[in-house]
């Protein structure tokens, strides 16, 4: 069904560090994962969502707080909630082998491993090697390369469009022109703000959020995630901090 997005459930709003929030991640309409933090399984249950209702996952990059949950989803799909069709996973080149290595390290199998437990266990990977457009069912996506530890890994932002409505999602990035391209024309922009100030060159900071608010039209709603020491009163009008386990109407 080519309907507009209805709601956004917050799996977590924190960074990969030990902050008083869980790792950042989201679920659109109970179907579409935006990054897959390690806590994905238990947090889906806390939000009264079902893993077997998921249709696809968009992974921005291969850091642990954004991708490790795929191992636990694979286990869930094998032991608890078998899927009639695989979960489509869209992410950077190398993601399938990366997750397979994690799976093998996390749950070593004897040589006589049961064939039905062989990876990828209900996951179907679509690997990105650069800017790309595609579709998963009625959902159209555009992947835009961004800049987060560029010497170590590829990083993408995603624009997801359905029913004439567009949700943009930054993942982790520093402030580059492509961030503005990612957000421009979106109804909702979910954007990271790891740093209070620009002490580190691989994430956005408050100055970047204020710049984006000035450059984007008032019609673009800005939702801020992946933060450490940011408070709502640090943000410009029209930008809102998300909180763990919120469900936000879109």
C-alpha cells in the first residue's frame, strides 16, 4: 500500500558511548528499521512491535551501535519468528560479510552445523558502493554518501519516500554539503548531534544544527538524535530532541 508514513518509534537516542540513553535507532510504521542497534530485539518488544512485521532495514555504516543488532535479528528469525520472505537490508558494501563475521564470532558453530542455521538466516542484503536509488516494495529510497571516518568505512544518509512524503536520515556524519542535499525537501529530517561543540571532526554539533535550521524551510521538521550532552533549550525553534521509546506522529 502506497500510504504516507504514520509514526516513528525511537529504539534509542544515544551514541556508542556510555551515556544515559540507549543506542540510536528507529522504526517507521513498525516496518522499516533505520539502523539496527544491539538492543533492537528487546526494544521492539518494549515498543510492542514485532520483528516478523519488519520489511526492511537501512544501515548507515558499520559501527557497532548501528549494525550489531542484525546478528540478534538473524537469531530471532531462526529460532522464534521465522519469516516467509527475508528482511531486506540496505547498507554499505561489505555489510553481508561483516555481519557474517559477527555472527560466526558471537555464536561459533561446530563443523556439523545444522544447515537451516546457516547465515544469513532470514536476511537479504543490498550493498551500496556509491550514490544509489532503489525500491523496497512501495518504499523508494535514495542513498547519499556522507563523511564519517572516511578513511575507515563508507557512510550513507538515506531519503525514504512513500505516498508523496519523504523522511531523511543522516546516520553519523560531519558537516558536508551532502548533508544539506540529504535534508532539502524532506518532510522530516532525523539528524545526529553527537557534540555540543565541534571538538571532533567526524560528527555534527550544535552549530551544524543551527545552520541546518537556518538553511532548511520551516516545513522541514528536524528531529535530533545520537546526542550526549545536548538539551532541548540548546536547539533552535523547529528542532526537537527525540527520547528513548518515544513514538512520534509524522
